[in-house]
C-alpha cells in the first residue's frame, strides 16, 4: 500500500524544513549533489534529508506533534493570562456554563494534569459539565451559542418593545384617527394664492 502523498516521508521532512526556514539550504544541498556528485534527483534528495537530520517518517510525525503541543501550551498560557482576573459572575451565561466555558482551556490531558479542580467549580454540576465538555467540546459550544442567542433575544425584546406609557385605548384612538380620511389631504378646488387660475 502506497503512503498518502501529504504524509509521505519527503513531504513531512520538506514541511519541517519550511517551518524551520531551512528549505533553501535543503534545495541548494540536493542540487549540489546532483551537479557535483552526478546523483539522480531522488538519491540526491534522500542524501540531503539524511544529512539534515531525517530519521524516518515516525520521527517527523513526532517532531510535528511536539511542535503542535508546544504551540497549544503557549496559546493556553496566553488565554490563561487573559482570563486570570475574569469574574465569571459578569458573564451573560448561566454560572455553570460560564464556569465550563472559561475553564475548558485549562482541562487538557489527564484529569490530574488539569489546571482547574472541583473545588473551583460553583456547583458539583458545573464540574461534571466540565468533565463532559472535555469529551464533547462541539456539543458544549452549541449549548453556549444557544444560551448567548437567548440572551440576545431578551435584550432585543427589552430594547425594542419597551413600554411607551400609552394605554391601549389611547393607541386604538390614534390608530382610528390615522385611518380616517383627512380633509387637508383631499384635492383642493380652491385656487392657490399667488397663482393664476387654470381654466379647464
């Protein structure tokens, strides 16, 4: 069975060279092997890969996984710094959902490695929801979006349908007056002042 091109050993290695800004070095080296050593293209590439630290596809995948993990840790630290002083009581979400939403980034790896514990949860249910959300992040985010939309709906109702102080009878009277023909809007048969009379 042939390996998928996107996961081929050469592709994994070349991608790493690009990430490390060493692609030009890689290209110049294999071209030199081809020109000076009269090596065929594939042999020159493989020799260059070996010279530059290639140890096989699993090694490349391990390097990539390590880089991704490091990037995730940095991101989590940045998010942690951002939220360190955030008060979940100020959230528009219900307290349990807010707790999970603002602590999900701390719940990585095995539970004993998490940067949040049950004693920090506002209720036992909030802790259980956090445990569930780590395995069902997509479903949890749907729940968050639904809650936020509910809040937006309430806000719109409150802002758009506020009490104007008018009674129902006053509103009915205004509506009936608006529907009655207004004499001032009827076509006039009088000659407008300052204009000559038009004969028909």
